[in-house]
């Protein structure tokens, strides 16, 4: 009996929240909303441009700064601090805290935890990044896990720098990697400083260690460029 009452209450609360969102979105227009609390603070239903507290909306548009907890079908803000969940996608210019996107999450600059259901991208990501398929950014600082790849299928040089730990099943590809890279199939870098573990490891300039079935270090001496199992180069300058 208690279980039925709990589910009934959840059902009622869900539809009440949905009704409030619809009223705030369609009856009030752009950047209009229903707020419970002081001006710009409290609980918000609708497309508020600036808000502090709990914010619920169907589809974000022309947002400026949000602080607190935000959940929307599509999150799109200039600056966000706190926890942001985009049921379909999340896209921010600057974000600090936790961002989650059902299909993809994107931020020009993010500090904290970023999770994309299929894809995670940005310009500079600092912290922890997790994606169900791929991760792409100009600069990655921290720990990043892409189920298939930390790379771009179109442009192999799209990731300029990885600083930290990168993990993928398919491959990790970047212009420069500083730290540790682990993948099932391929690690490929123009310059590698650190440790690379994969079936195939490729580095035009290696400063560290490669562990895999095929290891290529372009700056090793000719007969040491291709070595199975373990290849390394601890010299500071390349040998041509």
C-alpha cells in the first residue's frame, strides 16, 4: 500500500512540474519564468537568463549566468557553476562543477566533472571527462575516459595537448601527450612524454616508454624505431 502511495505521489509531482514548465515556457515568452523565492534566487520554472538556486526548464535559450542546480532538455549558457544536466545535450561557454549531457556535453572551458552520453567536447577541459563514445578538445588536463576514442575521426590533430591520463578502447590520438595513455588498439602522438600502452603505439617523437605489440618511435635510431613489446627513448633531444 505504501509503495502505491509513493508511486502515486511521484506521478503527481512529475506532472505538476511538467505543467509548471509548460506554463512558464509557452505563456510567458522568451527569458520569462516562474520563480519561487527572492528575485533571481530560489526555485525557477522556465527560461530565466540569470538565476541562483534550483532551475528547471524545457529548452534553454539566451542564458547568461546560472549558479546552483540546473536541469533542462537542452542546456545552453554562457557561465554555469554547480550541477547542470541536459537531458538531450549540454553546451556552455564557461562551466565549473558538474555538467552532464544525455547525448553530448560541450564547454569552451570546463573545470570539474564532465559527462557526455555519446560525445564530450570543448576547447579546454580540466578535471575528469567521461564519454560513451568520444572525447575531443584542444587541451585536456586531468583524467579522460572515452569508451571508443579520445580523438577525432576526421582530424587526428584536433587534440593538441593531453596532460594526465587518457583511456579508450579504440584509440587515443593527439599532437602531444604528457602522462599516461591506455587503449586497446591505437595510441598515436606527434610528441609523447610519458607512458603509452596499446596494441599499436606510434610516436614521431618519444620521450618515455611504449608497451604493445607494435611500437614506433620516430626519434630513435634506425634499427630501434620499430620494436615489439617494449620501446623507449629517454634522451631529451631527438636523434635523426
